[in-house]
């Protein structure tokens, strides 16, 4: 039978159609006792890790959060990955503490603003100040989340030849001013911190950039409280012939996909035929946005839910 799996990651929706057995197991996609090559397996692992990072980023961060790039001055760079990771973990701990103190300070400001607004209810500036303070406190008291990737550089010439340096790519929950966050990282000259802008650059762009050259034992590290993408599975609701027709006739039909998934903008679709099991595999990628859809780069990261 055919399965439709919808994966919701914040505003990102992936719809995948593929065959399964009656008990829900996937049909094999290659002959028994055959294995993918080392290169194929490596690429598959990279694709899966990138997809996971993209989904986590979209499920947990939005335009009120930050994308940051902490760096080291060459002379300050630790010479082991363990030391570099300890630095970023300590930094995140300080940020978490700073969020609590800022929330406490703003609560005092809110009490004063509410008192003033109660005395002058017709004053629009006081009412606006109260609303802004409430929103800021709500953000600061929200669970603190982060994802980071570490990258390594080895100097080949100059006075630092043979030494290593590190830099990080970091998603983190907003609430604190970006300049304050930059100032709290004291190890580097360049520590750019900007609001995450998925609608401008596309919801996959930042995560793909972060995944291009990860170092160390983990492709990325994250807080334990990240919200996982939500999956919705429907089995046996669509015929094999219908999936085949969709794959051959509708894969790029924007109106068709937006009619099925109302409220989403169609971005692209992929179809591939597996010669071993004789079934079509179909994927559609959509994005919920009030404005124009982001201009994603054409890529294959979304196509590999299995090893063909």
C-alpha cells in the first residue's frame, strides 16, 4: 500500500509518498545482500543530518531569534575541540543567566509602567510601553534553546602556522539585544549576531550553510528542549496508480499542490522511480508564508529519505 507522510517543521511542510507493507514496513529499495558504496553512505548520512538540522531550525526558531557566528582571535584559539566546546557551552550558560536577570529587571519596569498607565489610561505611549515590556518578558521567560555547529581551521603559513582555530554557527533564542550577545563573547574580533530571517533567505539556507563542513564527533549540538518536527502518517488512503500519475504529471503543478495543502506555498517537488521494487517515490516541499515564497536554491537534500 501507499503511505503519505507529512512532516511539519514550523512553517515548513514536507509531503512524502512511498510504498509500505501492510504492517507499515517500507519496501526494500535494493536487492538483498547489496550495500551502498562508502561514498553513497557518506552522502546519505550527510543529507539526513542536514535535513534534521533544517527541520529543527524551522521547528524552534523564528524572526525573533538569532543566528550568530562566534569566532576566536588566532592567539586566543584553544588547540583542542574539547576546549572550544567548553567555551561555547560556558557562553550559552552565561546567556541563560543573563536572560533571567533581564526578565527580573523588566518585571520591575513593567510594574512601574502599569502603575503609570492605570493613572493615565488615555495615554497611548504608556499603553504601548506596557505591551512591549510584556512581550519582551514573555520572550525572555520562554525556554532557552540553541543549536550550534563547530568548524575547524588549521593555519598553513605565517606566525600561526600549525596552530588551529575554531568558529561556531549558532541558533539561539532571542530576547536579549544582539549587541549585548556579541559583547558577551570575548574571544574574537568578529562575532556577528543577527535576527534569523527565513522568509528572506529561505528556511533551509542558514542550516545548509551551517552543515557544509562540520567538525568533531557531532555534526551539530543542541539543547535538549528542542521541539521535534511533527509527523502525520496516512496509510492506504491513496492508490499506487494515483501516486504514479502524480509523479509523472503533477510533480511541478503548483496549483495542484496548493489545492491539497491549503495555506501553504508550493516550492518544488521531486519524483523518482525505483527500478528494483517498481514503485514511484514522490516528495513535495511547501512553506507557509504571508508574503512571496523564499527563493530556495535548487538542491537534492529533500529527496533522500531512503538509499535508492
